[in-house]
């Protein structure tokens, strides 16, 4: 039997998840292409805790809720019965802060209602400052927070590395190259500087770079890049691996990992294009904010590294996925923005299902690709 040749272009969390899933299929010959520059994964703090957002877009919420629920079983499958490395993913709980105690009560009410169909939220309770300090010894402020025990952290870079390594071990080929796509009869030519490969189907998981691939094929694509920068600090002498994720008022989240490492951020910069240059002024500002709102232990002296990446947004901030109009056997997803890590594995699963002509887990009608990708007249 002839094997179906599939190309996955883009190996961030969406593409890597799709690639891993397809690599298990014996009737698919899989090649993964990724230039390795500026992935949205690098712009994400790694927080899996979507349930208490006040964002009113119900379709977006359904995606991220389902994405968070998808993680444990998906990673269990990836690890084939072995424990999921805590350095990749771990449920540690989430602490959400608000300016007023009344707002915490309102959030608690929202959470209890949403927990009815999202039991993975776990325990919900408002914790006083002393209880928070018991969880995170460096906490020095005097505000209460809403605790959701089901919140998790994920290291996006390590997750992608894990998925790609599993895909390669299953027989997929990974090529670190920039490519373009051309239509060649009923097949597609994936063209790089070194070679041209003809494939039967293509998954486009290139986030903000989607216009670059589709505009030569006469498509208009509603996607814009957004720069995200994070700063990593280290607290020597502290065991941070079980600290909950901290979500203060605003966008400067605090995500503890192992070995005293804590990530702060990320920024949301709409006017930088694809610029990945580290701007230390913005990151120093985040350190100052963390010090003022959470702990005076945060200081520039604790900084160990910086990173930046590029997210993808549509003009109305809604994600999309599905079959590219008028391009048979080409599927795409984008516009996930800062929730790419939360929804990414599930979206990757949906794209893999579409390539195999299976019904995806999410309704495509809720994320209409034709609204954002249109053939030029």
C-alpha cells in the first residue's frame, strides 16, 4: 500500500503535536519543517489555567477549556505509561490576585459555576496572605488570592523537544529549513534551498508567518505578529518546583519552575513586527512590577536570562483552524495568541485528524478559517 506523504510546516507546540500524532500512523510518511526562529512557544510563560478568564468569547473559552483538559491524557500517551517529566508539565495550582476582595468573590463564583463542566479546575478557595506565604515563602505582600488547584505549568520548549523526539523516533524526518509551498497538480511541492519534496497533504502551523507561505499562492491572510518578552530569575536556596503559578492583576504572570527558576512575563507588544531583539528596559520594568505587587525578593540582581518570541493574532483576536479554501488537503491553524500553549496540543490533534479525514474534537464552525484566509480576486 502506498504511504501518504505529509509535510508539517512549523514545529511550535501546534505543529509538534500534530507531527507526533501523525508519526504513529504506519500509512503516513512524515516530514517536519521548521526554521527554528521566533516561535510563539518562546513568548509564552507556560500557564495552563484558562478557566477564570473574564474574556467573553465563548468559543475561545471552549477551545482553551478543552485544551487544558486534553493535556494529561495526551502527555500520558506521549510518555507511553512512563511518568510525565515534571520539568515538562506539572499541576501546581494557580493563585489569582485582584485589586479588591470583592473581585475575588466574583471570580470564585465564576469558577464554581464553570467547574460544573470543567472538573479539572480542582479545588477553589480564597487564601489569606499567610497561607500564600506558606505556599511561596518569598511572598511579602498582604493581599489574598483565589487558589485553583488544577492549574498547571508547562515548559513549552521542553514540550516541543519531547514531541519532536518522539516523532523522529517513530520515523518522522525533521528538517531545520525555511520552505515555501507550491501547488503541483494534485500534489504540493515543499521547496527549500536544498531540495523539493512532493507531498500529498500539508499542515501549516507557522503562526504569524502564515501570510508568508500563502500570499504567493494568491491568498489574503488576516494575521499579525505580536512580540512577547520574558525574563527568567533564580532564587538560590529555594525549592520552587511545587510553587503555584501566580497571576497578578495585569499581564505580568509569575511562573515557578524547578531549581529555583521563576519566569516573569510576558510582554504584549503589537508594533514590533518580527523583531526578536531583547529590550531590557521592558523586562526590568516587569521585575519592578513583580517586586511591587508580589515580593521584594524580585530584583535585577536575580535575573539569569531573557527570551523573546512572536505570537499570532487575527484582527478580532479569534483563533481559526480548518481546511484552507480551494487548496485540497492543506490545513492550517493560527491566531491562538498568548493561549497557544494551552490550546496548542489539542489544535495540533485537530489538524492531524483533518489530514486523516477524521472528525476533529473541536467544531470547525466555531473557528472558521474562511473568515481569515481568503483567495484574492
